[in-house]
């Protein structure tokens, strides 16, 4: 099963992608997580990505596309995978389609998690992220067992630098300009499925499972 998650920043792509990956035993590939790990480790890629991410802008296509095309050809991706945060532009989507076609392959689903902008800005203020392992929480909707501490690794949780309200607004603008056109792109390919991401996160997951098991 090869799935792409679409949706605005904060729509819940990561939250749902982790649940799907867990249920089907396939890798969850998040370009945002890959960039954040590179920033943490001080790599050249991390240094370049940080310049864009801190401003709420997209990292240039050439830095993302090769990375993903290499990743999906690794052994653990044979049974499928779930891409979260990639593709994010039409050129990225075209490269992915072409790379898969050259392997005689194609995506099965593009799942669009739909949430209105107004809801996103308030939701992001409550997100907390683990700077060590990348786990994500929400102060109200997905609270850690001990306030401010990661359930998985015990590190202190932070508000991601790009979750400050002004940067969230910038990311939403970038989303509408550069990423939203992918909804039409995948609709035309006949693999688009939209779920209401404003529901409780377990309900959103049930709606996604209903699509994948249909
Ligand atoms: P990335 O890390 O992908 O960020 P994003 O797309 O902005 O999305 P988020 O991770 O912020 O949101 P999400 O949809 O995963 O929501 P989550 O599940 O956490 O990318 C960061 C940056 O990296 C980009 O801005 C760009 O610079 C760069 N980048 C990455 N990929 C790139 C690419 N392909 N090309 C170029 N640049 C790239 O949920 C949000 C919060 O809401 C959480 O607190 C969660 O607990 C809560 N929540 C989730 N679902 C619900 C629900 N149903 N109800 C209530 N709360 C919920
Ligand atoms: Mg995410």
C-alpha cells in the first residue's frame, strides 16, 4: 500500500500517518521529520533546510525530491509506505509519479486531511513536539502522560519554532499557493480521498481505515 498524505500544516497528517504506518506495518516517511533530524545533527542538508523552515517557506525541490526517491527504493519500502509532507509542490509530485512509473509502480491513495485555516492556527498553538525523538502531542487533544515530558523518551517538550502564530500563517499561505494544487492533481489521477480532519483524531482514523479497507 503506497499512500500520500495531503493537508495543510497542522491538519493532522503526521498524527494519522503514524497510526496508519503502525496498523499496516509500513514505514512512515516524513520529510519534515527528516529535515528536523538533519538540523539536530548539524548536517549540511540540515543547515540549508533550516534557513527555509524557520521562515515557514518550502525547502527547494531539488533538496527534497532525490531524498524521497532514494528512500522509497529501500528494502523496507517493498510492502508500501506512507509519505507525509511530500510531495508539496506540483514539480515534486511530477517527479514522484515519473520515478514510480520508471519502476512500473504507482501510488494507491492520496488522502487529503481537510481542516479550515481558522481551526489550524488555534490547534498549532497547542502542539508540543519532542526535540529528541520527534513525537508530537497536543496540550488538549493528545496530552502526554506527564505534562511537558515526552512519553516515549522522557525529553522536555517544546513549541516548534515554526508553530509561532505568525509563522503558521505564513505556512498556510505557502500551502494554499504551492501545495493545495496537488488536490486537483491527484483527483485527476483518480486516487484522491478526502476526510474531515476537524473530527476527533480517532474518528478521523476510522474514516481513513474505511477508505483503505473498502
Ligand atoms: P512538516 O513537518 O511536514 O510540517 P507541516 O506540513 O507544516 O505539517 P505539520 O507537521 O505542522 O502538521 P501535521 O499535518 O503533521 O499535523 P500534526 O499531526 O502534527 O514540514 C515542516 C517544514 O519542513 C515545512 O514548512 C518546509 O519548510 C519543510 N518541508 C517539509 N517537507 C517539505 C517538502 N516536501 N518540500 C519542501 N519543504 C518541505 O497535528 C497538529 C496538532 O494537532 C498536533 O498537536 C496534534 O496532536 C493535533 N491534532 C491532530 N489531529 C487532531 C484532531 N483531529 N483534533 C484535534 N487535534 C488534532
Ligand atoms: Mg507533521
